[in-house]
C-alpha cells in the first residue's frame, strides 16, 4: 500500500510537470498574439488593407490570426452581427487557451488528499505495529512516522507548484483574452468607420 501511494504521487507529479510545461509553451505571448499579426492589425486602416492582413494571419497561425480571419470573413455583415460572430469564435479560442488548466486544478485538490491517504496509512501501520510489539520496537515507530511525514510532504510538494502554475496561467489567459478583444475591436472599429465615410 505504501508503495502504491508513492507511485500515485509520482505519477501525479509527472502529469503536473507535463501540463505546466505544455501550457507554458502554448500560452507564450508570441504564440497567441504574434508581433507580425499585431503589426498587420495596426497597419490595416482601410478595407483595401484587409487582404494584406489576411495574408499575415494565414502565414502566422495563432488565436489572434483565427479571430481576425473570422472578422475579415464577416465584414459584409452589419457591425453587430460581425461582433457577435467574433465573440462566439473568441469563446472557442479562450477554451483552447484554458485547455489543461482543469488538470492542474484537479491536482491542487487531489495531491494533498493522496498525501492524507499516506498519512492515514502510516498512522494505521504505526498503531498496528505498536499494538503487537508495544513501545519497545523503535524501528516500527520510526517507519510509521516516516511514512506519515513523507506522504504528507510529497502531497504538498506536488500541490503547491500546481496551485502556483494554475493561478499564473489563469491570470495569463485573462490578460491574453483582454488583448485579443482589444485588437479585434480596433480592427472592427477601423473597418466599419471607413465604410461609413
């Protein structure tokens, strides 16, 4: 049982590390909002510039690129309808950005509980051994205390970095979402303002 608890804790730590690395790479600013696409948005002042923006988005796939391509496809629609279409697409992009964060959230809750299972098992081992040998067997006493402390410590050592990563990535997704909304809003305002002139 003791080995099973340690194996589960080790597996949890590997999964946590994998998701931290994967989300760290996927949520880099340059992956979500590439500088080239951001520059193309700034330079897209008139409907004639939309084709140049479209080419930049197709060359550099990203969340921003996909949103801008969707916006460019719907420019013939009324502004409110285009904004609704972009909002729907943006929700899909946010879900993609948040992918994997739920695993970190689950680890935050489950790792200390697995440590607690190890603690309870260690206490059962300790008191079971004491019932048979009394207080004379220091080795059984030390082994039980070691299992209690090791599993509790491992559970916390897994949960704390997972909590930090989950909090950081959640905040980063919020920041990226605001920037995506700002850039898409700018693009739409310019295009519809130019059409009215």
